[in-house]
C-alpha cells in the first residue's frame, strides 16, 4: 500500500520534463506540480481523514483511499491541459493523506517503545520501494513508450508516451483496494464517539512541555525537505548536467532507492537493538536518529556539486540509506510518544508538516532559486546544494537544541512542573 502510494506520487518526478515540454510550463510550475499541488491538498485532507481513522474501520478507509488515488492516476491519461493534470494530482494527494494515520495507528496498537522501530521500518520501506520501483518500472515503460513521443493504442486516440505510463500505473491499485475492502478492523472493538472538539486534545499534547513530539516532527520535516528536494530534481539534474536519458536515470535512481532505502528502513530496527546493547541509554532510537541526521547533511549538499555522475549516484546511495533510517525512526518515536486514542490525528498533523514543508516547499524552493536566484536552468546543481544546506542545518538545530529533553523527558517534565 505504501509502495503503491509512493509509486504513483513519484511518477511526476520522473516524467517532469516531457510534461513541462508538452504543456509549455516553467520549472516553477513543474515544482508546484511535483510538490505544492500534492502537498497542499494532502494538508487539507489529512486531519479530517485522521479523525475518521481514530473512529471508523481503518481497513475500509484504506481500501477507499487506494481505489480513489489509483483511478485518478489512470485518468491523468485524459488530461488535455496542465490545469486538468494539476487537479487530478490534487485529488490523488487527498486520498493518499489518509494512509499513514490509519496504517500507523494499526501498527502502533501491536508494538510499543523501541520494539516499534522494526515494524515501522518495514512500513517505511514501502516509501523507498515505491519511489525506486516508480523509477525502475517507469524507466522501463519509458523505453517502450517514449515519454516525449506519441502512440496509438487500439481504439483509443493517440496519446503521449507519458500519458500511457500514467494510464498503466493506476491499474494495480484497484486490485489492492478490493483486497483491503474485504478485511475487518479486529483491533478496534467498537467505534469511538466523535468528539465535538477533536483537535483540542491533539494540540494540547502537541504543545505540552517538554514538546518532544513537536521537536521530532519538526526535525523530521526538515530532513524530509532535504530528501524531497534531492529526489524531486535528481532526474532533471542528470538530464541537464550529465546528459543522461530518462530510461537510464530511472534504472539507476530506482535501483539505488530500493537497495539503499530498504537497507536503511529494515536495518534501523536491528541497529536500535544493537545500540541498546552497547550504549547504556533508554532512548537508542533517538541517538541513532541524531547520528543519521548529522552524517546525512554533508552528503546531501555535496551530491549535486560533484562532477562525476557515478560519484553523485554513490552519494545518493548513502543519503538514501540514511534517509531510510531517519524516516522509520522518526515515525516510530512519534508514534511511541502519542496517546493511543490520538495517534491517527497526531500522525495526520505530522503528515501535514512533512508534506507542506517537505513535500510542497522543497521542489518549489529549488525551482525558485534556479529561475529567479540564478535565472539560469543550468545552475540547477547550485540551487539544489543551497536548498539542501538550509534544510540540513535547520533539522540539526531543532534536534541538538533539545537533545537533553529528548533523552531525559521525565527530568525535564519535573522541572517544568516545579
């Protein structure tokens, strides 16, 4: 499910150049299509859907969400204008916003504390498998249906290659939706009554002292900002700076994303257990999150600046591996901090910040720096380095300024009470 969500979401990144050329739009509009259009819709829908997930059958909701975004993905083949394509992406984003609140709530019911790192790592691995398979499968389809070309399929009117790829991409999700709709939410014995003020307890917890949930959420948001900036513009970087073909970019970026992302997400739980045995700390997941964030910062900044495309791919591998650790641990820490009856809503709040800042702002920030800062599409690498530097520094500042409360929340809470 998470794999399909990110498969569909990432197609826009791979196919950005043919879409830009067909509709004659700027880098800034493409950045909005990749990020802002998706993320703003995600933000608007996340809290209502998270509230539903705290009260209703989560499997039924998941089935509806998957069916909706899959259908809208296929309908992109019928888009006759950039505005129509933008509206379809907005609808897909709204449906995807309900996935992690519902699924995260289901997982957190069954695991607690450091033990949550492994299952959340498995869940988070879907992000990298989805992004990677989107690049791999999308690249393979691009070799058959040239995204810049035009094709006729049976009785259908002639379609651009990128539209055919979108049409095919939506079909597997309809099968998964049918499977999910047949499941029952056994973990929820009865529907909880709807509160008249569903957000009051959520924000009371969010801004409580010490505000560790908020701190981890903001740090994770900036780290996702960096990862999104790199992922969104990597294909364009290789097209413009290194002269690679889309199918080659799709193969290498996809294979690296899957290998490194799965290694990071699935290995994070084992690393937490190893640190817990070696280092005497009750918060091994916090320690690993800080280390991964610190090491990943210089890698993300150097990635677009190196001259060799293969060194760039090597840095991308390392950054993706650390990114897998960061995402799985960030969500595990937040879910372990959240009260059980508010998990879906708090996860929705986290999803809002991650998508509004990390998803919407990152691609646009790079595009604006290129279009207006340098006024030169050839300076994409410099724009990407500047944006990733700002995001990395912000994330480390949030984590390191509150490091004591993250490791010793009870002591800090006692001081505040006095």
